[in-house]
């Protein structure tokens, strides 16, 4: 992969905690909302008159451009602002001219790694339903920054360093430490345009050696932020011990190496942080940004549907009516990935069957015949029943997932402490019951005496046989 190095160009920010730090001054200027919208929005060419005259099969290829549409929404602005602060403030504790930073990067003896170094790194958590565009949004925002910056001179000082602004790593599907290490080395090699660190995995060093190498590389290249995608993979891992070690290692990266982290995943990853306080505390360091599905009346949903509707390869020019909008929502339940799939399949069906345009009947037919694998999750979302949605954990709204997690933890604590106060129920103090009198045990002479007639009253039979007292004290 060809590296995309940029030569450092330093600009003051006007913020006293940032100025004087070449790692921050080399970053692009802090963007306004308008600049963010222009930077992350992507509207590929709409079909023109010439394209609409092409053969149906060729127009079918054009429909794929719908996948590339990125419509900036309010949540994108929130995400960009958080990412901007995360990287810049994370560098404040790693000014390369600070004596503490020099000691932490070049320890002279064991145990002196930190040498007064105090991490300014934080963690941002991006969670949401599967198919809501989390990864696409974050990729667009990360690309607003150069991935690698070459430094040579800062003012009158020689400063020959390579700065890696961000790395993106996908969580290993098996939750293993070795898988994470391999993914890190591969991502770093891709950013630098070399094949050096990935080769070290082939030599099969120990996990502890690889983890230590990662920490040293984070320091050496001044890595600005590590984006860890698909965090829910760790929850489904069968290697629970590795999973805990990996979560603890993330804390070490943030505390000892001073690297900010971005956790990205579906709502199924939330239980990862419920058991260990420091993991949960760090995970919400800069708050959590949630990509939940849109409501039908959301103006952002209406805007998104309208912008996608404008990409029409059928040539019908059919306007987006209220009836069509309602049908689209009913068949997608506010999920952006389902929305794109539905519109693409509907256009292909219209073109293939040579129909006049997209109608509610066409949408229903496409949903019934070509989206059958999505029926159960969509029906669960449509029902609004938490029990049905719970069957598809990565589809559960964030607030419901957190509520479920908290209720489970509360119940567990109540059982352990044997206190109903945790469940907000009144604590009833019962009067002590008198000790019952001992009962007389009567020997059974014949085995048949132990059998009671079918339909007999149990208490009467026991009394008649003298097996219990007539007036027991309960």
C-alpha cells in the first residue's frame, strides 16, 4: 500500500494548551460545522439523461452508487467534534519537547518508563444498531486528517519524527490477544507503506513481547488515536481470559502509552464494560455517541430518504409521496442500511420488469421476496416488544440495552446481598413464627398402608390414620 505522508506544516491554534506542541500544530485547523459537512458529505453523480438511456443491465450497475452516498446529519457533527478534541487533547500530555515525554519514550532503566509522565488520553465510545452507518461516519471523519505526518524541523529545532495520527483496527473475531496484535501490526504497516512489523508475527513471539512492542511503537510514532471497530466481537469470544486481558491492555494503552482510543460497535458490546468499573469509567471518558434507529417523524430521517430518492435510475421521476414515505419506513423501521437495500432492490425490480416506477406495491413485493432474511429483525423492531428485540441483541436500542444491563446487575446484587432495597421494593419485616410442635411418626405395618385412595382428601386420610396431630401449630 502506498503511504500517504504529508509534510508537517505548523499553524497556531490560539489555544494555550495546544500551541507550542508540533504534534497538534501539524494537524489541520479545527473545522467549523460547515467545513465538516462539506468534508464528510459524499454525493456521487446522479444519473443524467444520457445514463438513463443506457441498457437496463448497465443502469443496474449505476444503482450501486447509492451505497456511496453519505448524507451529513447532526450526529456526524457531534462525532467529528468529539474526535477532534480526543486527538488534540491526547497530544497535550505528549509534547515531544517536554522532559517527561522524552523520559517516557526513552526510558534508561526498567521501571522508569513513565518518569513523571501523565497521560492526557481519553476514550470515546461509538455505539449503535447494526447498519446505522457508524463505521462509514467514522471513516469519513478520520479521513479529514492525514494519517501520517513527516516532521523535520520545528522553528529553530531539528525535529525528525514520523507521526501517525490515527490507526483503525478491527477487533479479532475470536477475541484473542494474538489476533489483536496481528491486526495492529498490519494496520501500522499499511499506514507507513511498509511490510516490517507484520513480519514479526510470523516469527511467533510471545504475546507479552508483542504487547510490549505495541506500546513502544505507539510511543515511537506518536500515534494520535486508535479506532477499535467491531468491539462486539469480544463479547462473543469463547476465550474469556483473553478478552479480559485485552480490555485491560486497552486501559494500559490509554494510561501508560497515552494513546486515546475510540471504541466502535453495536449495542451488544455494552456488557463488556458492565463488570469492571475502570473499563466502564474509561469507556465513557468523553461520553458515548449513539447511532439508534430513526423515528418515522424525525426530520433527519425525512431528509435522508428524500436525498436517496433523488438517485433514480428508473427514469420515472416519481415524486416521494407521504404514502411512499410511510411504506418505506414500515419496511425499514428507520435503519439506514435497510433503507439503502430496499431502494436499490426496488429500482432493479422496476428496471428488470419494465414497470412505470416505484409504488407501495413494488416496495412490498421486493420486501416479501428479496429481503426475507431481514423479516424477523424488522418485525421485532416494528413490534416494539423488548423481548422480541432482545433476540437480536445488536438491534436493541442503546437505552434499552443499558437498562437491561443495569437491571440484570441490580438483580444479581440483590440476590447476593439478600436485600429487596436494591429493587426498590418495600422491605417487609415479618413477625417471628412460633416453633411448631413436633409431629408423631407412626410406623407403617404394611406397604399398602402407604398408598392413598385416588381422589382422597389428603388431610382427612392422614388424620384418620393417625399420621399427624389433629390440631398442629403452624
